[in-house]
C-alpha cells in the first residue's frame, strides 16, 4: 500500500542573490531596483547571437556594473519578480549576502567546503602560488560567515511561509561597518598564519605581498607568476609528465 505524503501547510521560495547586484549605486537598500535590461530579452540574445558579438556588446550592456556576475544577479532578481507575478500563490523572498566565507560557529569554527572567494586567496598564498595581487588596503572586505547566511535563509523561509507577504521582501546579509575588516588586515593576518600552519601541497615557499600600484603588480605578476609557471610546465614536459 502506497503512502501519500501530505502537502506542506506552509511553503516559500527563498532566492539567494548578492549584495553586489546593485553595486553601481552608492547605497543599496533592502528594495528591488529597476533591472539593467529586460531579462528575457537578454536570454533571447544569447540564443541566436554568436560569442564574438556578445563579447563586443558586453561592455555596453554592463554600463556602470563591474562584471557579468553582478549584472546577471540583477537580471535574476527581476526575472524572479516577473515569474512570481505569473505564478501567484507562492510567497517569495530574496536574501542578498556579501562575500560568503568560512563558518563562524556551525558546524564548527572555520568550516568550509570549497576554495571559492577569500578561501582561494588563503589556499593559493599558502601554497606559494599567489604572490602578488592588486588591491586597495583601506577598502572594507565585507565578509559574512556562511552559517550566518544559512541561519538567515532558514529564518526568512519560515517567516515568509507563515506571514505570506504580498510583496517580495529583501534581506541584505552583510557585515558592513559592523566589526569590519579591511583587505590590508587580511594580508597582515593571513600571511603569517600560512607560515605557522603550512600547507601539505606547497608549490613554492609562501611569500610576496599585495600591491596598490597597478604597474608594480603587473611586473610582479610576470616575474612571480608567469615565469615560474612556464618554467614548471617546461620541467614537467622534460620529465614526460602533463604540464600543470
């Protein structure tokens, strides 16, 4: 005898966007902003336009947005609004986290399951592969622990399902000016820890530093990144192995 599962009494959809979907604005409030373009029109472009033409149009499409990531995140928010208008009945909310990083407390401090975002900087510098990077030492690194983001998403799902708001609520999940950390602080804290807790897969001895001069960074990128990389590939080929 088959047992049917009763429908959920409360349902909600929580869409995870990004705090940088409207980063071209000086201040980003918890509200929906006009999209940079009609999302479905952009989707239509990708269906018939070749890659070369799309690449040439990209700077014009981006406008004041810095990259396609923030651009498409803004499109996704608008697409969600349009689909919600057509599929009425399901309460929807949007969560906008900033730079998601390792856990604060749950499941344990420092937990992370990928090497994306800031984690990749720590891993790459610990292996000696990242030795220079262009940055603004005084800029705030708006990091937010992953468990704080997940806790907010769970809470938002419950609240949205039980209150069933008529409009789509927005929740910015960022650290902002609260206990903020600068990119210069990350360099100061991470580099010594890479030496104190060395990686088991060191490519080169960890070293280098981040740069605020674009010219100096380009020079160091050539000598500290490209030259060692080509030399390593040449050595692998001489040994009959696959280049990195």
